[in-house]
């Protein structure tokens, strides 16, 4: 790649996902690297040991040798400084955006077609994300047990997993929650696919609220997708999630099923709160438009070109 960059007379190389070519400095080509998160440094036990070793080498090399570093959140910037001892003056925070389809209000008729295709209930909470330990789906299920008889609205889950998913399913079976947790990724929606962003947007826009109590994220795109969809968000008070969720979201301790249950009940019971969360969430989402995202990255490029 280094030879190709020189042959093509590339002025600036941007490694979009955590790495840059080895030896790019010797080619006198300035570079930018985007670091999405250092979760493998915080939770190495949740990754394959060989993968962690590879990630560490690639990420450390990129951070040490890139001309400038883009972190996708203030949390990721702090992690780069803490784990890799990088001078903060070399790091710029550039927030991401999400697919514009989430910001388009899906017509009611189309929403209902999606509802019928997937046999969705009239009211439901929503979880979106890979089903892994860090994202705490099990604690949401524990919250559902605590809410039994008080609030029996089901949870729709969009996401796949492995051993942790089976652990969640075992808990669901042991606590008679089979009719309360719907694994939508395992269902076929006639004429619709969850890989289609418009279909996903329709599901978001029908949800009572999205529940996303992850213990740690680099940014948390599902939170942003919910805010653009005008869907209230319940998420964690940890890592970057307050950055993503803004003042309109409800924050919980991700380890506390009690707090998750209380927040779910609060959003269901208080319509005025829901409307305020929707409005404040929509306003916060405007900070993460495609235009703002691209402009912030362009500013990083300009910093490099201005200084040679």
C-alpha cells in the first residue's frame, strides 16, 4: 500500500477504522486515523486473546504514527490518552452521524405494514445491538421480571449473539418471560427486512422507548438512531452514552435492574415526560447531522494541510 500511495501521489491518507499502513511516515504522506473505541483494552476478557494482541499492535502503531487522530467521542479521546499516553493536542473529536432514514417520519400506513409483517405488539420497548455481556440485555430481562403485574409491555430485541444470548434465553425460560421478549432478528417479516434502514426506522418509531443499558461504548449509534427517530431513550450514565443521549435521555446504572425497571415504568406512565424526551432528543440529534460530521472531519484535514 505504501508503494501505491507514492505512485498515485496521494496527499493525505485517512485510515477510517483504527489502522494505517506500516511505514507511511517514511513515504512522507501525512495521515489521519479514526479510533472508534478501545473497548478491548478495558474488557480484554470479552475478546479472543489473539485478537486483543493484534488490535493492540495495530491501534498503538496507528496512534503513535498518524499525523492526527480522530476520536469519535470524548470518552474515546480520554481512553487514547490514558491507555496509549498520546498528547491530547494530536487528537480531534469528530462525532459520527447515522443513516438519514431514521430522521424521516415513516407514514403510519407503512408502519402498520411493518407491524403486521413482524407481528409486533401495539406497544413495546426496544433493544438494538449485539447480544453480548457488555450491553446488558440480561439486566433488562431482570427488570421485566420486577415489572410483572405492574407493567407487562413486551421487549423487542434486534441483534444476534452467541453464548451470552443463550444465557439470556435460559433466564427468559426460567422466569416465564417467553411471551414478553420478542427476538425480532429470528423472525421473517414478509416483504420486509431488518437489513433495510427504512424498516428499522419504522420499528424505532413505533417503540415506546429504546432501552440501551450498555456498560461501555465508543459512541452508541443505536442511541443516535433512536433520537433521530423521535423515540425516547433509556441508557447508561457511563462512558460516552451521556454524550450521545444528551439531556433528553433517562440515565441508569447499567448494573442495576431496579433502576432500569424504574426508568421503563416512568417513561410508560408519564406522557409529558415522554414528549419532553422526544423533543429534547430531536434537538440533541441535530448536533450529529451528516453535514456537521463531514465538516468536522474536513477541519482535521485542513489542520494538516495548513501546517504542511
